C-alpha cells in the first residue's frame, strides 16, 4: 500500500551529515567486522553520542567505542542500540486514538481520530460519526510528527563521561550478521585438455542493513570458530605478508591460521547488493583429465575430473578460497559450459580435484563373481570389474576405486597393481584402448 506521509520532509530534515571512514572485514560464514571513524560534535553539558546508519544486523554485545581525541579520560556509562525503524504501519499504529487526516482519491479531506487500521480498512471517528474507509494505494495519510520511540535509521547511542573537547574523533567497531562473501572461479579448458585458464571473482552479499561508502575492504578466508557471544577480533598484529595481486586488486596475506585479502582501493558496498570484484589476475594452469570408476558412488557411470596442483610452477601457487569452480571449453565458434564443482579452501602446493560430469562413452561394471567362507572368522570374495571404452579413437586410463570395511583384508591374485590410499581404500589404474574393454580381477580375503 502506497501511503504518502507529510512527515517525510520532517524526517529528511533530521538527517545529520557526519564525516566517516568505514573499514569492513567480511568472513565466509555470514559475518562482518565493521570499524567506522567519525568526527562528531558533543554537547559537553549533556554528553550523549549518536551513531546513525549502523548495520541493522549488528551484534550489540560486540560493539566497542573509543575516543581518538580524549584517549585517557573518555569513558562509557551506558550504551543503547535503537533499531525500531519507522514505517507507515508502525507510525499509524502509534496514532491509534489520535487525530490523523486522510485525503481520498477524489480529493476529499477527512480528519478524525484513528480507531483501527486492521482488516485492510481505516476506522475514523469524525464529527459526523464513524467512517470505515477501505485502504488503497491512492489514499494519502497525514500525521503531525514522528511518534516517540521510532527512528528512521538504526542508531547506536552512548551516554559518556570524561569528554573534554566538544569536537571528537571517535572510532566504533562491531560485528554484524547478514554479510558474507564467497569465491567463484571460471576455468577455460584448452583444446588438448592439458591446461586451464583460471579467473577468480569475489561475490560480496550485503544484507546487513547498512551501506559502507568508500570502505577499506578486507576478506577473511578460513573457518573461524564462533562462541555464543562473539567479540570483535583484533587485526593489528599477527600476520606475515606476501603480495598476490595487481595494484588495484586484492593483496593476500597469511593471517593467524587464515588468509586475509585486502582490496587496494576503496569501494562502496551497498545494502541489499551483491558486489563482484576480481580476486586475482587470470592464470594459466597445467592440468590433466582423469576418469574415475567408483562403484559405491555409481554402479555404471564413470566420473570425469579435472585435476591440477596449486603450485607456482604450474601457473598458480596462491591460496584458493572455497567456492564454486565452473569449467568451459571452446567449441568451433563458441565457449560451452562442461561442468562445475565446489572446492574447499586450498593452500599452496595442494591438489585441486574438480568433478565436472559423467563420461558418455565409458561404462563400468562391478560383479562379485564368487563368495565363500574360509573359516568361522574369514571369507573370500572374487571380484571382477569391467571397463568398456566406446570412444572411436581415444585410448584412456580409468582409476578404479575400491573400499573394504571388514577389520582385516588382503588382496590376492590381482590382474592389475593397486595403490593403498587409506586403511580401507585402494586404487587400480586400468588402461583401456579405443573400442575395447579391460577387466580387472582380484580376490579379497576378509578376517575378523
């Protein structure tokens, strides 16, 4: 419902401009640290300080205020977070049993005491009796002033002491929910499928209820532990530096057990906005394509994976924050999407393994050919795994993954070598020529 309130001009006139500098650090898990430095004028006789335009989703117990002017004598006696924001419904509800004026679509002015506004209608007590007026978006409503207790913007209010200078430079910091960031990657696979051109973007989603103008922006990659009553972390010390980006992009630093990305220029992060910023310059990375048959995950289909090692020698060698990695490949005339996967935080020198789809022309099949008891506490199984390569020209290699869940197991009479990857997992590598099939046979003896 569109309601035009005469108090709008009054509310706008109440806005007070303040010099401000914002510093915003955004975490992966819907959390942000905001630090704001403002110059304000304080009444020395009644030292009450108001910070407007703070985040509506701020965590009140995390707020910290200090004076950069009266550093020794400044003390806080009381703090309040006012967030009951004015809206047409809230204003009119406060005017129940008070006088309001309605201008109808016809231009008729009706003045009376507002008795009710429930059920999509206004009930007014006028000199001519009760009037019930159906609400519509062409009706105008006028009230005298903003009711007590309602504010136009989220506001922090402090009662302080020890203020010696009316002109104060103040710093406030707080944690806020409803702001987060994630990384997204775009990879273009080369024609020979041995290289991938990687680009990275940062998506910042701000629903915190505040806009941060020309802010100094930092991003923290890592999984922080949060207690029930979080306090602002301190960023003054504890990191070593290593530059990773161009002058106006992000600079990466190892910070505590996380990684900190600092944008080298100010940026405005608006409320209810998703902002995208390039994380690092495009890099060409050596990679390979891998076929995997895991019968436990899929009894027939073969996974297709793109694998690369996050090393400087391979063209990258940067800490990679978690996010979605999308892969494309050039057709004759256009770039085509071939799959995507989600990656976790990946340090330098670690492998990135992207599962991007299922192979159309390759089929796997696992059969337990025979099973027999050897003793009360042991059993033998004969396993056959067949890989069929229906590609017309391409020879391939398929990694076959097998799992064993009894306490003790032993592989015998295997036709192909295997690598033991963990206590209950092994991998076989099966070469398969075009238009042919390869069989893997082995015996496994379980004991318990």
